């Protein structure tokens, strides 16, 4: 019975997200038509994420290692254990931003609008697709648009989830363009809703998100890409371990 209720809640959350998407569809569609309107499109995306989560009793509490100057351009790297990580990142990041995500999201009725316009789809099994995606991301960053990339590349299959090896792309891109990276550690989103929520359901709760201080890359060379990747991994792994010990 408990699992049945949790699955019902997961569907309620999904339908809530869809409800607010279609409620503001005219605004989302209008602002998706031209790149100069993308910042406003993100405003409505943030609104959809917040309202859909709140209606399901899901809230996000952000703890910052230091205040973030959102007038700057960043590469934001969160760990990935839940679809809620997309909503939390949408709410967290201020200003203009886009996601790099799997091209399967082009088949989703809600995410299709974003991945045909503001966001960057990628087939991670294709080197050509990955090259094109990161080339587009570089162009966006040079225009002042922050990019959100999940460095694990997917939600891992293991439960409880653990931090998986990071891809190189975000770290090479950050160094090439001298863009600071913000590691973001989602501490417990998987306990509220793991993966899509369809297998284990979801529940109301507070998702705790730790926002690490930006890591500057201005003095780094491409030879430092692996060191940067390992540094971000260790920061997030240590934060997850510390949280586990405290609870």
C-alpha cells in the first residue's frame, strides 16, 4: 500500500508539471521563438518547476558555500540522481541558462519545446553528436549564457545511488573558455524521488542542495582538465559522505 501511494504521488508530481507547462504554454512558446527572448523563457521554466514541485509538496533548500554573482557566466555541474535535479537547477540558476541533455528528451511532450530551442540535445553514444553539442555550448557561453551539464551523463541505475565517474567535456570546455565551474551537490533528492519516480514512487519533502563556491579556470591549461574533473568529483563525494555521516 505504501509503494502504491508513493507511485500515485509520483504521477501527481508529473501531471502537476505538465499542468503548469500547458497553463503557461502561450508564454513559453512566444519566448522560445527567438534567442533574444530565452532569458524570459527561463523565467517561465523556473516558474513551472517551482509551482509543479510545490503543488506536490516538494521544496528545495539551497545552501551556498559563498554568495554567487549571477551576472557572470558559469558552467554548472550537479550530480544526478533524480528528475528533481532538473527542477532544482532551473530554480537555482538565475539569469539566462541552458541544459545539455540526452536527445531522448526531444520525444517528451514537455521537454521537447526546450530542446528544440534553448537547450542542447546530445546523443552520448555518438562522438559527432557530442562534438556538435559542446560546440554549441561554447557558442552559448561566449554569448553570456550559462550552461548546466550533469557530468555523470545520466542517472545511474544503482539504488541507493552513488556518484559515478564524470565525463571530460564540461571540464575541458571550462578551461578552453576560461569559464568558472560551479559544482552542485544534490544531497537527498533521490530520497524524495529517485530517477523518474515510476519504479519507487515519490513523496513530499525538502530537497537539500549544496552549492559549492565557483572554481576559477583562468590560470588552467587543458593539461589540467583531469585534475579539475577529479577536484570537482572529490568535492561532491566528500559532501555526500559528510551528509551520510550526519544522518
